[in-house]
């Protein structure tokens, strides 16, 4: 008789306390065909009652231990140093987490022939001629983007089977940790705060559950390579904010337009960006929700 456990897929989610990580955990945790192990840098999991281990991906021995012990079929790495501005001054730690960490993960995935799914970003581009396809030549303009591009390159040359999903401006119904852009806008406008939003950053904001579905498809189809994952519409951050205000019946007059350069942020931002998702649509059957449907789902789930 076949033991059910033998045919279970073993999935390790690294960065499980993060915004995307949490949604992946919620998606995979109740699937009885999957054996799940979650890991992140904090001592405890934010999501209760899951199989969790503390892991700092900058410690090569720990990465080795967790991967070789659990022996996963798939590793999904969502752990990253994601503070774009602080990356300009905290270069060493940003490099360790965003480049050395994925390098170690890829190394041990290769050792045991595990498929690595890694998350990257449109910040690997300069934002001069977006939206971008997977074939466009990267040219990061900030240190965060440089580290993320270097992580892609170290995975591509590691020898392991890999899928890199590039995404931009994640939002969605995560329950723990910092608020995403949509929740931040709702909270600010409901408390009558004026918010200054850039009109010159263009992208296609990505509903987190759409990238979760894409990851699930990658696993189902064992698809390798690089895929862009983004929302259905290209629009400025300002227009996206207006759509939030309209949908949630908030005061649009509190949203003030501003240019990126006026914010005087430490890191430069790609302006004309966004990710063309045709390859994912064709090869993964990727079909993102419309912006309004994604808001409706968030509203229902979070009681917004
Ligand atoms: N959010 C976006 O708009 C966006 C856009 C494009 C691409 N991405 C990419 O998508 C991925 C997921 O992003 P996200 O928004 O979910 O990020 P996030 O919320 O910042 O989650 C990253 C997680 O990794 C953890 N982590 C940090 N250092 C670690 C270490 N040394 N070892 C293990 N875990 C560590 C973080 O813990 P702490 O919070 O305690 O540091 C956090 O729980 C990242 O690769 C990011 O670059 C995100």
C-alpha cells in the first residue's frame, strides 16, 4: 500500500511572515496533498499553528540544515530586505539578505535537485521605457534593484532548477505586520489625513493572491524560467489611489498630486515601469483579477 505521505509535495516557504509569505501559507496550509514547512527570520510565526522554523537566510549553515533536513520538492523564497530607501545606506545587510541568502538557498536546492521559486521586482529596470517584458535588459538605478538583479543572476548561474517571478507594487488582504498601500490609503483617508501621491510612477499594481495563484501554477506545471506577474492595468500611483478612494467611498480631495523628485527620497525610483504579463498568461494561464474585484475581495476578507 502506498503511504499517503510519500506522494505529498513538500514545500518550504521562506519569508513566511512577510506580506506575500503569509498569503502563501494561508493558501497551502490546508492542502492535504502538501507537506508545508514555513521559515522566517523572527523567532515565531505570525500565523498560528503552522509548521515553522526560525531561519536567517544569511547564515549558510542554517540554510543548509533546513533544506537538507526537510528535503523539499519546492522552495519558495519570499524573504528579502525590502526597504528600498534604507538599502542605499544599509548596503551590507541589503546585500547579505538579497544576494547571499538566495545564493545559499539556490546552492542547497541544487545539491538535492529542488525547484527554487524566487520573487524579484521591476526595480531591476531604470523606468525609462516601461512596461517591460522578461527579455528587456535590466538596468537598476538604486541599490535595492541592484541586489535583486544580483540575486536573479546568482540563481540563474547556480545550476538549480528555478523560476523567477518579477512583480511590482504588491497589495492584498494580509492580516499581520505592516499595512500594504491600499490599507494605508484607506486608513489615512478615513482619518482625514492629506496624502501626497506621485503622478509620475507608472506600474501595474499586483494583487497578492494573483501572484499566489501564479506560484501554484508554477508548482503544478513545474514551469521553469522568468515570468512577469502584475495587475491587469497600467496606471500611475495617483490614479490607483483615486480608484481606491472611489471604490471605498473616501474623500478624493485629500489626495494631493506630487512628482517623485519632490519627495526627495534616498533611492531613485523607476518611473515609467510596469510588467507585461503575456508570457505568464500564455504559459501559466495567468489571469489576474480586475482592480475593483481585488478591492471587493479585500473588503470582504478584511471587513474594510
Ligand atoms: N512588496 C512589494 O511591493 C514588492 C514589489 C516587487 C517585488 N517584491 C518582492 O517580493 C518578495 C516579497 O515581498 P514582501 O512585500 O512580501 O516583503 P516583506 O513583507 O518585507 O517580507 C519579507 C520577509 O522576509 C523576512 N526576512 C528579512 N530578512 C530575512 C532573513 N535574513 N532571513 C529570513 N527572513 C528574512 C522579513 O522579516 P522582517 O520583516 O522581520 O525583516 C519578512 O518577513 C520580496 O522578494 C520582494 O523583493 C515585493
